[in-house]
């Protein structure tokens, strides 16, 4: 349930994590890394996010990135297996 402060609704970190299906610790790591907004801390110690911040967090959580194959030597692994069979 959102927290209303000064007419603005905020979501707690636990609510955001639950809505995204992730562990709150993952949310904390993303905050620490600077990948998502840090949010605000209420006087009772809860971490709160504004609706705009929640949108940014959702965008980060649901991002798609290309797979970089340059660093993976998977084809080399298969070629070595073939050599052993021969």
C-alpha cells in the first residue's frame, strides 16, 4: 500500500521489489551501484520511491541487453571436443 506524504504517494522498497518479483537485496544492490534512483528515507526509516522513480526502476529491471559473444570461447570448447573424439 503506497505511503501518502504531503499529498504525494510513495512506494516502499519492499512493495517495489515484490511488484518486480525480485529480492529487496537486489534492489539495494542496484541502488548501491547507482543503476536506479536511491529514493528517499522517511522519518521512520523506510526507503520510499516516488512514482517517477518506480517507473525508472521498472525500466531498469525489464531492460534487455545484447549478448556479447566476443569474450565467450564457446565455439572453441566445441572444436576441442571434436578433436578429442577424432
